[in-house]
């Protein structure tokens, strides 16, 4: 046996001694294993089969009502040195954190099966992929991990070969919010998560490994682990460009990743490489190359419809797991916005009564293999990844921020990403609709001090001789009547089209203090009626408003103290001076 398997076996034995499971099951990732787990969960009522005619092999899981989202206040980065975690993270000293959470794990798997889940984040033969092993007592986690990662035999073989892997220990515990922690130990490449079965807290390959731990590793190794979708955009001449885009949770990444061009754009096609996480590596050719470490989508259901995301609706009609959605009388999954059908049971399994709030939980989710998406890009399996032409940052901002602007250069682009702000959503527990700074959409996910992260972004830029251009977009601007000014969804292609035309040097731009904005005549608005008046607001730069915004951005950067890169502060002063 290789030394890495010895160390894996030793760890499994140590965890078993602590958690006292009745059985240990090593997952091979096979269909037979999945079918057996599903059958057992159906027997126990943890999965409910949905209508086999309309949704073959689809199941509904109803979570505990107090366990429906990520819990940022209970999520910790436990680096040796508190400053390494930074003001952007909750921190606990590693010894204290281990002691606290191990006390919860003590005996927590009695009467349960301990599953050992080897997985690989990224194409199994990619040099950029990284492996992990999750130990969990939740079969729901196992079947979701099988969709979201390359899980089983092949991953175990790679672990045996490579030796290094991220260790993730998870137990649903009692699903008691008072006994719930999501702890990260970056120096030990370790995650411990207790008391929640919710995706972002429990599918440890996703946020915990592929973002928090991976961002730490990426800094040491010279790459970037980002909260970004990846798409290939093909023009009518058949040329394909790839872009990666960062938006905070529940701000439309999945919809943008699966965009269907508007009728006016015959011949255009969008290919989905990833919808949530992107690992970016400087290539030998001076470009930035991206892989999607995941192999499935854990998407927000409400609002998904044939109109907003037809590809998603089509990929969800078989082999999918739905969590906390409602059901119709004929047992089909249902959520607000999907159709005119009337739900009969809400997400908690109660007879639907509008007095109880929405039928589907606002953060109800689907889990589905990326291969089922009609716009799936086979390049998602490409070991080298795809070359990135543009990076896009986007927030949910009802005022001030224009539809799109381009950063002057990489340094300015890093400032644009660092100063991103967005209204909070139901993807995390807590208030919804409050504007907060969410640098690079990584506030909940960066496994180290944001000041060091900004410095690292600047250093990565220094390695690129052909860097992607950097943009900021805002699909969420509202008029005085409270209605959205931009139609969004399919029509966002028009903005991507301008971005690509800029990357190819085909169109000019208006130079403004905040960056380069489109000349209205360069936006392809064919087929968009009555957009004229809205466009004036969408492309306006309110200099007074931006002066205020930059006051806040400066205070935000100052909150990171001396560790914040001087270059970023200088860049901020440059923009402020232009606005003065
Ligand atoms: C997600 C999130 O689940 O960002 O992707 O919360
Ligand atoms: Mn996300």
C-alpha cells in the first residue's frame, strides 16, 4: 500500500475512533452505489421520488427548516496567525477550534454509517486539478458529491499517486444551529464541518475546498481560485472566446453561464464551462487559463424558468436532486417563477398556503450533472482548461453603477474587483438586500486576508504578457419606478458582445473617471424596443455619487491597514483625483 493510502487509512481510523460509527463505507462512485444509497434514503423518507413520467430519477429532499443556507457567522478560517485570516474572516486559533469541534464530533456517528468520499476537483487528468477526501455521515452529501465532483475510484487512484489531498470531516450532528461550525485549517489542508447538511456547509469539495482552502493554496503556488462562472461565447463566424465572471451568490451566475442568445442574435451561441467556481492559472503563453473544478451545478431554483434559463429547465427533467422546492398535485417540482402551475405542498411539506410565505424556499436548490446541460461545453473536461479573454465582475446594485465599464489595465481591474459591492441574498443566513463590499464576490470564500489576496491578484497580473481585459457589469439597475432598467438574461449577450468587440480592438469607448464605457451606438440593441431612455441612465456616470462611493472604497481599503497593497491605494487615489 502506498504511503498516502496508509495516511488516509490512519486518518479514517482516527475519525472512526472519535465519531464511533456503526459501519464504514468507502465510496467507489459507481451507479450501483448511488442507486443503493438513493433506495435507502427513499425508504427512510429523506428523499421523495418525484413524478417518474415528467422527472425520471429525480428526488426531493426537505432539509431541516433551520438549515437552508450557508452560515457565514459560524464559518471560521483557523490559521495559526490571526492576521493571515484577515478582517474578512472569522478566526479562531487552530488548537481551540479543533478542541471545540472535536468535542461535537465525539460519538456523533453512533448508529450511522461513516462514508469515505474520495473526490477530484477538476478534470481527473488535469495538472491543475486537486484531490480531497470527505468523511461524512450523510448519504445525501454522498449522492450530491457524486454529482458535483469526480468522485470515487479514479480520484482515489490519483490520491494514491500524488499523496497530497485535502481532508474534510463532516457530520450532520443534530442539525442544531447552536452546535454548528464550519472550520477551515488552511495550513493543515483540513476542513471540519459540523451540524449542517446544507450544500455550501456540507458538500466540502465546493466552497470549503475549491474556494477557501484552494485560494490559500493558489496564493502559495501562483494561481487564483475564484467565485466565477466560465463561458465560451461563439460568434456567427464560429470564433469562440472564453470569459470568466464573478458575481455574489444568487446573482444570476447560473443564468449567465447558460445564456440563450436573443432572437436578434442568430448564429451566436454560449457554451457552459462552469457556473460557480473557476481556477485560473497563468499559462506559458502569457494568457490566463481556466478550469472548472466542479462537475455539476448546485443552482438556485426560484426564478429559473423557460424564459429566464431554458437550458436549466431542460437539464432538470431527469437525474436531479431538488432541495426545499415545492411540489404540484402531480408531484412535479415547483418554485416561484417556474410556471403557472399551482403548488400543493410547500418546501416544508405543508399544504401550500400563501400566508406561510413562498412555496419554495428562496434558497431552494437543484443538483445536477453539468453534462445534462444542453449548452455543456466539452472543454470542461480539457485538462489544460480554456484561455480567458475577459474577466467580469458584477454586483447587484439598484443605483449608481452603470451597465458595463472596462478597467484601464490590470491594476485598475484589481481595484474594480476589490471595490465590488452587492446587495445580500438568501444564499446566506441573515438579512437580504443590504449593500456590502464583496471583493471579487469572494467575501464569504477567501481563505486568507483580503489585503494579501489583492497583492496576490496584482502579482498574478505581473506574470501575464497577454492579460485578459477586466470589466464590471450591473444587470440590476432600477428606475425611479422601482423597475429594472435592463432586461437582463438573454439580452446580457449584447453586453458580452461589446466586451468581445473591445477585446478584439474593434470598437472605441468613452473615457470616464471610473473607466471606459460603451458609446451607445456600439451596443447591438437590435430587437430591444424602448430601451432609449433607460440607456441614458444605464450608461451615465454620476460623478457626485461616485465621489461618495470612492470615499467608502478608500475607507474599506484602509480597514485592511498596512497590509493593503500600496498600488491599490494609489490606484484609488488616481480615480478619486479624476473625479475631483
Ligand atoms: C453557492 C453560493 O451555493 O454561492 O454557489 O452560495
Ligand atoms: Mn456560489
